[in-house]
C-alpha cells in the first residue's frame, strides 16, 4: 500500500515520495519552513501541539500555512491523545508537536498508548541544538532513547536537508504494515538553518518491507479447517478495522455461518445487531463470547493478538481449539498462543482470499455443519444475556445512562471512552454497527484518554456528533482540554459517570479486598468513608468547572430527567457540553473473569457462575 493511500486514508491525494529519477520543484527555505511544507505535502491537515523554545522556529512558518491547522492544547498529553483520536476516527495519520525536555516527555504516555493500540501517529519534537546534545543543556531530554521501546521507529534530525525525507518516511512507516507511532526529533539549529526544499523526496527504507499478500497455501489450509470444524469462532481484533476490512469480514462470516466475537479494539468491525455476532470476549466480555472461545475446536484470529485480557490464564485458554492466526505483524503470530496455520498479511487481503478459498471448498462439497454449535450458542445467549439491575434507592444506574446516550445519539455518532467501569459499560450497552464509531485506550488503559481523544475525533470528523463517556476520576486528569475545545470551535459532548470513586479499582476492593476502600474515594461528602451512599464527586463541582472553561454544563441526578438532559446535550452544537451524571457507586461490571484465572471461571453476575450443561463432544 502506498503512503498516499494509507497515510491520508485516500482523503487528500498527494504526490508520492519518489524513489529516484523524478524531477522535483526546489525552494530555498529554512529547515522550519521545510518541515511545514513537508507536513502540507504528506496531507497533514491538523496538528495538535504547544510551542516552546526548541520547537519555536517551526511555529513561525506554521502561522502562514493555509493547509495545516494548528490546535493549541493545554497539555502535551492532550495533544498526543487528540492526535490518536483524530487518527482512529479518520483513518489518517494523527500529528502532535511539542518542544524539547518536559514538552517531549509529556508525549510519552500517548505515544505508548498509540503503540499498544497500533495507531498511526507522528510525534514531532524540538531538540536542543545539535552541538549541545548530550551536555545536559536546558530542557534537554533524550526523547529518542526514551521512546525507542514504544515507537514503531524514531528519528533524530540534525541536518536541515534531511527534514523532507524523514517526514515522508515517518508518515509512510506510521501508516503502512502494522500502524504505529513514529517520533521525529529535530535539533533547533536544523530548524534554523537555510536549506532547499524539494518534493517529492527520495525515500530510502531498505529494511522496511511489510508483507501484505498472504501465502496461498496457508489460506487453503485455513479454509479446509473452517469447513471441517464443528465449533469454529471468528476472533476479530482491531487489525480488521485498521485494514478497512469490515465489508470483507461480513462476507466471510455470512459465507461460513461461524459466530463472530469482536474484541474491545474491534467494536464496530462487525455489526453488534448481526445474528452471527456473539459479543465481546475478555475479562468483562459476554458469557457467550468468552465461552464460545473456550469450547471452540477452531479459532480464526484476524488482526488480534491473544492478549491476556482475552485469554485469561493462558494455559487454560481454548484447550480444544486449533488456531488460524492472521496478522500483518509476524512478531504477533505465536507470541502468546502457537498457531496451527500462521498467516502473515494485511487483514483485508487475507479475508478476501479466505472468502475465495472457502467458496472453492463449498463448490467441492466441503461445507461446515454448525447446527449443534449454534444450538449451544443460542442457549447461552438466551440464558446469560447482558443486563443490570436498577438501584433500589431510585438513583441513576450508570448502565442505563450510557445505554440511553447510545440510543438517543444521532446516527453516526462517535463514542470515546475513558478507562474503567464506564469503558466496559460503554462497550456493552452502546450498539456499534459501523467502523470508526468507538475509540478507547485498549492496550495501555490510559485514564484521561477520553476528552482529548474526543477532541481530536471531532476535529477530524466535524460533521459527526462526538460523545466522550468519562469517569469522574478520568475526567480530572485531562479536562483542561475542554478549554481547547471551547476556543477552537470543537463542540464535543462529555458524559461524566460520576460515582464518587475510582470505580473499577473500588470494584476490585469490594470483591478481593474485603471492602477496604483504600484511596479510591474521590470526595469528602456523604459516602466518603465507604459506609454511606455516595452523592458523587462534588469537589470540584464539575458543572461550575465546565462552565468556567466555556462549556454548557448540566447535572443529572434522577432517572426522570435522563432523556430530557441527553436530548438537551444533543441539541447544543455551538460549544462543548458536559453532563454530570450522579450515579450509584455500587454498580459493578459483569460478566467478569478474575485476573489470573481461567475463562472457564467466568461469573455472569456476583455469585452467579454459568451452568453450561456441557454436552458437547470434547
């Protein structure tokens, strides 16, 4: 796939970096102007950042650019998460920019987050002058060394003439193969020096050749396993979304008739409402999805990585299943679970080839019979559906709040979640029918992700409604970016699921630490001791705080007001909206597989272990 196709998601056609022999126009510019011109040519239309000494030369020509919008954030972490949200919502490369030292190190968390979730990101940082590197100069940090384990690649640029080539290569690397973050650290004197700018540059990446086309023999072997299996499962990960392979996935699922599970990172890759969809697997996955993987005799993993949250105790995961594992990153195959049929390739090409191979098997009379399998799956689905109980005291149920936000949201709404209980409830109780409608921090589990990611998503898809579903703990980490939203006409909507606590940690304390609520209470009012009902976090007062940052703010405490408040929030589109939902503090996320235990030990609810009536032929 070319840089043009992948880096811009085919939204902004652009010149292709030349490999030699092509003519290029030449301009005499500073290194800083060369950087901005390079960003224009690779199709970057939005940059999130904060200026500072080492990166300051780049901000002068940026002021004159009519093709690159700069969004001045309030914290570099916000810039990084915004770039991630932009990338996840648009399919294009997200861009963030910071100065040296603390500016650069504040990007470490979002870079690590993007690395875990395979998000195409280019982080540009200023560095002290090249002769001062290594002298502990003012605001110097070895950001290349710091980020080496959490980037797909990184560059240190000390010569102005290298800037166009490095930027072209950074966007190409970030967006092709398995996407990921790339850091470009540029010395201040390289930005200040005079140079020539020509485009397209010559790209020289001799060691970088992602394999996209799968091996035909492996595809045939996988198709044979699919048609001969009795209990297959399509285990779909975020790689299917990255490859834009959702249409091909639906064809394969309907052709085979196999059940589909979509991971936390893959929600929207296959319609939640489709009869073949059995839910999300994992620690807090649906009973049917978790059990389907455990009882399967074949798992077809597509762009998924067998992470610990899905597998539970690894040596007890899917004990009877053969594994077909398709991934564009060969390092993932066999990393956690040995594959019987390994397939290296782009998910879109893999699935398209699988469709043809399965069709050939069908034409030769080899077609899987999954009748008994679906009888079991439907029984589990009917017996153990997702559900929740309303609080006896008449307070708001957090699950109901999130479910109604999803039901009342305009079509095409993008949802960004923070991390914790509200993240899991958002995964369960909002229906995701289309790709790029669910954004979250999956691998890193970064609190503070939701507000800046929603900001980046709204900047990238301004015509769509964007809701951030956040907790009162997460919200207090990055809420200052609401000021950024208000000042830059980025009207996101934020739902604070305010239970007065660090909810997921409190749930673990309830279940595993004898209800000793050490340092998880976020307020000093009723319920602060953990003995009385909570009235939510009131310091700070989220309504007053949000109004001070230029937002329209509402508090909702009664189920009777729920729909009215959500509809009011949906109707306001000229500024950010924040709704403080005061919810019951004792609500828990179910189902649940306790950390370190087998998925066989899944609990459908507290003290409720499913009875599967094991009559399968194991």
